[in-house]
C-alpha cells in the first residue's frame, strides 16, 4: 500500500513547462560540477546484467529483480537494481588510474520498492566510482569526498536559484558527520528514521556514517549489501527538506570493500554462497582496484531544488490509483 503525504497549502512553484526545463538544467549543471569535483569521466552503462555474474546489487537481499529471457541466447538477464559492483569491474576493465573515476546515468527498476512521496519503482541516479590507493581507505578521505559532493550540489543550487528566482530553498554547505551508533545513543527512544528527522531538523546537512552493521540495540539503522560498501567507511548524504518537513536522502556512498572487509561482511551477513561468483572471486583475490563510489538520486535532487512534494512531479513512473487520485485532489501534477 502506497503512502501519500500532502503538505498543507502545497502548490508547485514552477509550471509543468518550467519544471521540465529546470530538470534539464539541473542535470546538465550538476554533472559538470560533480565530474569536475571528483575527476570523473562519463561512460556508458548496462541496463541489465547476467544473474550468474554477481554484478547486480542485492540491496537488502530480499528484493526481487526483474528478469527476462533472451530469445537468441537462451539465457536470462536481470534489470539492475544499481551499478555498485559493475562500476568497479569497469574501472578495472577500462584501466582507470588512481585518482580518476567514472560516472554514468543509472536507470533501474525496483519492483518491490514501497511507493510514497520519495520512492518509486523507477530509479534514476548518477552512479560514480573512483580508483583510490590503500592509504585513502580512511574516514578523513571519506569526509573530504562528501564535502566535495555537497559543494557540487550547493553550487548547482546557486545557479538554479538565479535562473528561477521564485524558488526559496536554502542548502547548507556545513556538513555534520555522525555515526549511526551515535544517533542511537542520542535518541534511543526513536526509530532510525525518527532519529534522522530529529538530527537533520537541527543541522540541515548531514552525512550519516557506518550503515549496515547491527547497533547496540540489536537492530540495524538501515540495510546495506555486504559486498560493495565497507560498513565502517560508508554513509548517506542527507539534507533537510522544508517542503516535506523531513530528512531527505540524496546519496548513498562509501569506500568499497577490500579483500579483508568483504571476507568479514559476507560471513556476518550469511552470504558466503556469493564467494564463488565471478565478481566476488576476483575481489577476494585482490584482482580489482580499490575504490570508492556511490549513487546520487537524479529525481531526488530535482525534487529538492524545485521544491516538489512528490517524486512523480519530476519523473515518469507507474502509480496506484489511490496515489493518483490523492495527488489530483491536492493539485499535485504527476507526470
């Protein structure tokens, strides 16, 4: 069952025509800012991969990928959930040196996604990945990269506000860094999402670190697959969203697993069966470059900067009748 929140008195600031033009501007401007900040080159990326390759993102391990058979090959392909693992293989195949990386448009279908104002079964994001050296696998380097991404977002926001003076949002470049355990210690009586809202309401721009492991309370802050991010060196970039009055995730990212952390996390997650997949075998043998990377939501970024209440205002997807009827009654124009 989908969930719809309608902010009191909400009306879109931009018309449908202006919205479409602004979406194009945000994407063009931000791509340039991001690639310049992180030294990235644009590459082509797959929409689907072979299941036996181990390259599809397993997300929380329970989501069902969309599969289809291929007439000519007699094999099956899966539409990607994300390109978290494929990008690392691409860095190796394309011969990227340390300090350089790639970015691409990632389009995915997540058919088990719970739909609400922020979530759709269609996912569009900038996926990026950079080759790093062993000395860069530390929290300080992670934080510096987060700050670069936040500045790229804020630089884009400044340009968009000049183009559309009616927009009134403000984004803070002052990033606060906090671990999931620290959040739990601060707000032990709240759920993980409630903790994010409480902290973001005060601090506005936050990188929530160390997502994946079980906390002292016996629960996880959020799920993370064990075979791409190092759970001690990852996190989410979040901004406070004044329209929806909530914490708003823009990016999931992190320094990727090396041989040691992959070995540990596969065991912790009960996923030792993945050790025989081609991607995992190569990584455990040390054949793939060390890297860091993440995904940055394209529709999410457009929602935030254009002050939209629903992701359907900035992307075309499929919605249930209750959502469509509720949006129509509230004057929210779904694409």
